[in-house]
């Protein structure tokens, strides 16, 4: 093969290589464009689009099948009505026997968090145990079960009693109210004695709550 023919061969090989690289590059670009449906790359310094936040009460139709079950997550105004009580440290009527057959036991603001925790602020002096916390779980059919615990204090500031509250509540289909039942038990001022033996005092009754919303 003379020099002229060799030059033609080298030029042909070079052209074929360049053409193959170009075709491969086009194929890579096309493949990358299709992958954009799964993940979008952002330029350095660019801000990612915000993640939308959906509140616990998106509209007045919450609870319809179209929008899913009603949620208890949020802030509520709660009235506890006692229908049965025993004698103990709390100066409340003993039911039974005798009137009244029921009485408003306490009024509170209660917050149910989506992580399964709960916080409550009662309309009571701090010594009466106005701040307390709980944990809850969904039990189906728009209902929840709550276990709640708090402290009561003596005049000298020491802990006089530990109390627990167990509730079962059902949210209305519109998500604006809930009703249920509660049992409050007072225990000695030692955590290891909570739930052991007989409680110091027991109060049972009903709950009625109204959701607090943003205008």
C-alpha cells in the first residue's frame, strides 16, 4: 500500500470514529432527557420548589370519602363532664350517690400532634396540674385512643400526686368536633406506683371538643 492509499485509510477511520462518538453523545443526551421524568437536576445555587403543606382541615368537607377520614390533629377547645367520681384529694362531688348527676370537671385547650403525641393546657392554676402530655393512636373509624399523664403540686411546691387520663374519642365527619369518654386516675407521687394497685381517686365522664382554626 503506497503512502497516498494509507492516508485515505487513516482519514476514513478517523471519520468513522468521530461519527460513532457523535452518535453515542446524541444517544446519551436523548436518554438523559427521558430520565428527567424521575429526577430533575438543579443548577448550583438554584432553589428547589417548596414542598406543599396540607393542614389537618383542608376544607369543610373533610371526612367525606372523597377527602379521606377526618383527622384529630390540630388545636381543640375541650369540655370534660364528670358522670362518676370517688372521694379523694380533688374536691369534687362524689357520684354516686346523690346529686348532681354530672358536673363540668375541667375545661382545656388540647393539641393533638401528627406524630402521635398530645399536649394539654387546662383552665386551672399551675399547682392543680394544668400542663400535661400524652400519646395517642388511631383505632379506626375516625376514633383515637389516648393515654395522658401529668403532675399535681402541694402548696410547698412538692409533687402531691401523679394523674393519668385515658380517653377514647371519635371525630365528627366534618372534622370540626369530637366526643368521647375519659377516665382520670390519681396516683401517689412516685412514678413507679402509677398503675400499681388501687388509684387514690377516680373520675369518669365524657368529652366534647370543638376545633380551633385559622381565619
